[in-house]
C-alpha cells in the first residue's frame, strides 16, 4: 500500500484539533471545489482533500491512520498486524489497495465489500471531464481520447485507483462550455444498479481566424480603403470552405456583415451565423504613385469623418 | 429521454422532474426547494408534471455537490447556485463581447 500524508494535504499539524481540521477543509474546499474553482487540477486536488478530510474528521479513522506512523508520501508500507483481520480475515493482500478507499470503507462497514455482498443496487459513479477540441472538430463532430483515474472494485469489493483511457464520440453541435452527457459510460453499477454516466465539459481551443460565441462565429475582415468605399466581392474563409461575400459600397470599419448559416451547427438543427467584422487596412509603406493618388483624393474630397466633433463643441 | 445516446444538455431538450432527480442525485424535495427559491425554473410551472430544460441538469448536479461537500443548508445552496449562475452568465457575455471585438480583445 502506498502512503499518503493526509495532514500535509490539509496543511495542518499532526496534533491539529477537530476544529482546525474542519476549518482547513472549508478553506481549501473553497479554493479547489470544481464548481467554484478556476485553479488548474482543481478536480484532482479536491478529491485528495475530500479523501484526507473523510479520514481525519472521524476520530476512529484518524486514530487508525495515526497508527500507521509517518512515512514519505508515495512510500510503500505494510499496515500494522491486525489490520488484515479487520478487513477480511487475512485472506487478501493490501498491495495496490488505495489507502483512501480503505479508510472510506472502514469502521462504518460501508465499503463496497459489505454492500456488494448484499442485494442493494448500487449505481455506478458518474465521471466528469473536460474535453478540449478544436473549432473544426466542433463543426464536424469528433472522437476524443480521454484519460481518467477511476476506482475499480476487486472481488472483495475494495477499490483500486486505475488510470483508464476512454474514447468518446462528440457529435457536431458543440459550443464552448457546452455539456454532453454520455449515458452508461461512467462507472459500472452493481447488484443491478444502473451504470454511471460520463459528462463532458467542452472547451474550445482558440482559433487563428474565428472566435465563437454560442453557435455564432466572428471573423475580422480587413478591407483596403477603396474596397470599403467602392464595395467589393471578397472571398471569405468559413469552416465549411470559402464563400464569396458582397461588401456594399460605403462600408465603415466595425460594421458586421452577416453570412447566414455559416456558424456552428446546432444540436437541435440549424446553424449559427458567421459575422465578418470590417477593418480598414492601409499599406504600411505606400508607393510613390499610391501616395500621389491619395493626395489627389484628399484634395478632391469634402468628406470629414470627425464632423460630429465640431458639432459637439458648438453646443 | 433517450438512453444510450449522447445528449447535449441544452435548454431545448426537456427532462421530467423524476429524470432530473435521478441524474442529479437530488431528492424531489430538494429539487422543489430549489424551484421555490427561484434557482431552478420548470418550463411550465403550471403544468401538472414539471419538465426542465436539460441545461438545468448542470445546475442541479452542481447544487448536489455543493450541498454535500460544504455541508450547506438549502438556503445557502440556493444562494451559491444563484451566484454561480450569475457568474456563468457574465462569463458568457464576456465571451460574446470578446468575440465581437476586432482582434478578439
């Protein structure tokens, strides 16, 4: 069995009082609870914390844990004599058994060894995991490979934490932050209990060109000054391949040109839209002829883009 | 509710009250409390059998975990969930504004 230092996980002294342990749990739970935390690895850290707290909050479990003495985290050790008897008459080995699952099951007789022998249906555990996918994958649908540490139960009902690989099919229709439920893909139920579900939290990788909001996509569309003034037909990339977009004459920067149905597909049918946001781009180094033409234009034009400044000042 | 098939949890898909209980791990009493406190709203509050948008499952599961892990009473669960919902709405709005900003903000 591998040793885990529950006191270190909770950041408390080995002599800490029950009150100090409770306060430490509350403080760290606020930091790492997956529903409120933005910390990286919050899920893992919260599991560790929960396991440590479950053992240290219970005086009997804490006393049993203290009996193990102090070891380096991860160090292999043998439980004191007498433990085997408590857990099954010495007929099985403690090797590979997860310390947390052992404590979770002791004292109350609630470990799965006890429950598995009975007739009470136990539903399988739900798993929840974030799947990072690209915008292209969200558009077409994709299959992702995920890795999760999950408890698996041996014949005696004891849990062993194992790293398991999952394949999950993500149908098209994903958006950032969207949740997908895959029924029956979680932990196995026992005694006729239903299998758990797998919940995927979809996170989209940032894209070089497109930005997603719900099922709508946004794209910066740089135009040359003359294209903006005269209008143009320009080729625009979309996730489904390039399309021609008509830019009307007199298009100012910031204008959003909607390309209907070129966003992300929606799960209930239909698609979001693609919005091209106009930017007026100018050549960084204009040639002599270009400069001459712009000068001529400046002299010929009566256009004043800041007319409203003067109006405001006159008020 | 279709079983065995991947399901997007969006508001257009409906779950019956019993399904929401089963999938979230909340009891019916707890779920009705969340409705009373305005945290969850059924599609039609006057309907004989309540149905909820499937996106509410995310909220209900979060409520169950918060209650269990922080040992919260129903009022406190309602408060935390309501604040988390507001945070989520603001994040969505921020994402939308960033997407509309030339250069992506």
